[in-house]
C-alpha cells in the first residue's frame, strides 16, 4: 500500500496561498488514507506565511519544511513558483523546536543539547519499535549549526538515525517552518516512525591529493596553526602550483579569490570505514582558516580535490548505501539534502546529480530535496556527524 506521496502546484501559479493549496491537495489525493505528516519546500519567490496559510486551509497536521533556493524533485530542478509537499502515512510523528540567536558557541551548544533532550525523552517514552525511527532536522543558517550538531550528537549518541541540513539564509530570512509558521532562527525536527524500514546514505566524492599535515592549534571551526605555522601559509604552500596570485589585492578581492579556490580544495579528516569527513575553508582571518565545521586539534588534515566524474559516482554511492539498508527494495520515496558547493563547477550541475540518483531508482519514485549549507547524517549505530560538500539521502521502503 502506498504510504508516501508528492504534490506540486500548477506550473503557472503565482499566488503563494493557492500554490500551497494545490500542492497539498495533490499530495493528499494520491494517498489511500489520511496523512500523518507533511514535509514542505517552497521557492523564495513565494511568501512563506501565505504558502503555509494555503496548506493549513486544506490540512491541519504536523508539518516541517523550509524555503529553498532550488527544489530538487522527481520532475527536475525548480527555482521559481514552486511549492512541493511530501505527505506521509506513519505510525507516529512528533515535532520539536528550539529557538536560537547569535549567542555564540556556548549558546549554540546549549540549544543543541535542549533540542536533543526533547528527542531523547520522546524516544524513551515510545520505547522499542519494530522499525527504527528517523529524525529529520532543519537548522537555520544564522545559528552555529556545526556546534549544535556536535551537541546533539553528544546527547543522543547513536540512539536514532538522523538526516538533516542547514538552510540557505541568503534566499529567505523565514527560517525553517513548523506547522503553520516560519520559525526564524531556529532548529526544528520531526521524529518519524514509519511502517517499513528507512535506509540512509552519505557520500561526497572528493579524493586526497597526497598532501597531509597536522592541525597543531585549532579552536572549534578555526584552524590557527598547521604543523606549527600559520594555517593559511601552509595551505597556500601546499597548493602553491595552483593557488591564485593574491599580491596587491584588497581584502575583499583576497577573500573572494581564496573562496573561489578553496571551494574546489576542501580539507579531509579520515574516518573509520567511511569517506573522509570534509571541511570547507570559508575565509581567512589573521592567518587562520575559518571552516564550515569543527576541526579537532592535532587532527591529521588531508588536502582534497574533486572531479566531476567522482561527484557523480558519489551521488550513486550515497543512493546505493540507502538502498542496501532497505535490502535493495524499490523505495517508495526519497528525501535528499545536497551541499550547494557541489554545483559551482560548469561540468557538474544539480541536474547531473539528480540524473545519477534516478539512474538507480528510476524517474517515477517520489523524490524531494534541497541544496544546503551543511549536511547532517549518521550511519546505522554510529555517531551523528556534520558534513560539508556531501549528499545525504534517505530511502523509504
């Protein structure tokens, strides 16, 4: 029996309220019974409150979602005039939220711990279930998502499978949605108890260049020294044959040149039985490298490069991992969260990524996802990790 469906608004619909109505009606009409949970994505040109009003005028049930610069869907990549709703029939669904602010790392860690404690309490109350639940997470980009994720991981451990992402704060200030309202600077989550197993997967495709060094001094996501020297100097020396000429550039020009290079040259942290955990260098401050995720002190840093063919193979690898965890069954639906920096090169686009995934599952399986600024996932019985430059997927059987 079909337990998951996907609905969209009409292509020419410019009214956000009507788009919400049309999308949720289509999704609900495709289900054989009542839905228990909705996942919503909207393009930035739709006013979030109006879209949510349209949805709640038709259906009043647990919902989370977010605005997305682009929506990845069964039908392709959509950048404008799109509301997409995935409707689920589940044994149970429970929502969680913690509001945040720009209070720094300590505050972010507290918010993450409070959120995880809510989830842990719910898991203990539900007790053992025949089918493992999935925690779907959405974190606003104004928060220190990597710190929150670490705090959540330290609190929950391997207690539950997780898939999540960080919203693109440039496209909307609305933040993640929960039920009938945008929540702004917040973390929201949905604990989903399905009727059948869910498989998850993660991959990125970047490979070590052969250069490695030690992060001799770090502070959270800041690499201050590598091999006892200023971090940027070592990074620049390692890539000296490829690094752009920055002499005579203003500070803004220098930072733009650095980001343009670093987006293709992340840092990798070795993991047991997994791909390297990537960290994206974001900018330079006083000779230190600020990354989009935490770097442990004295970690061995591997300097990575990626090619288009490897990114495509990684997309298929992530999908294959998810399928293997549902015994290679044809999935009923797929959710995916895909790092926005995977598509900054002309020879590999978001459409290419979608094609690689659909090569394995076909073009009829309901699929929904968005480009993110950070990805969250844990393999079965492993700790939750904060990823950069990765694709994370979940396959519902």
